């Protein structure tokens, strides 16, 4: 799923494909920090180390860091429930939806 605000900010399928194991070589520092946070939350959940906290603080306000963390947590939780209930589709096309809370 892609939110329309992400599309408007430049997230197309080519850009989304850059998010792979080698994303640190292909993305901007603020994107790397956000994905490192995601890795810490989704992989083996762990307390964030001081280095990652510092990187996040360079690029995001406290409110933005909270929003990033909660967003990842909500999507992770939702995906776990859908998988547990057997509701995930075999093939999933890209769906663009309005960003929650946006005035679009």
C-alpha cells in the first residue's frame, strides 16, 4: 500500500525498490535513519542505541520520531493479525489511498 502523500513526495515503485538490504548505499541520511529505526522495531526488537537515537534526532523532531515508531508498530501489528487470520492476499497490487488525516 502506498499513501497518496508518499506518492506526492516522490515515492514511486523505482524508489520503493531501493529499500533493500543495501539501502544505506542508495538513500539519503534521513531515509537511512528512518529505515534503521524500522529495522530495530521489525527485526529483533531492541532498545535503540545511542548512535541511532542521535541519527534520528539529526533529521526528525521528537514528534516525528514518535510518529515513525508508532506507524511502524501499527503496520507491523496489522500485518501480523491479517496473516494469523489468513486474510493476506496471494498477490497484492499496489493500492494508493489518501493519507489518514490529510485534507486531500
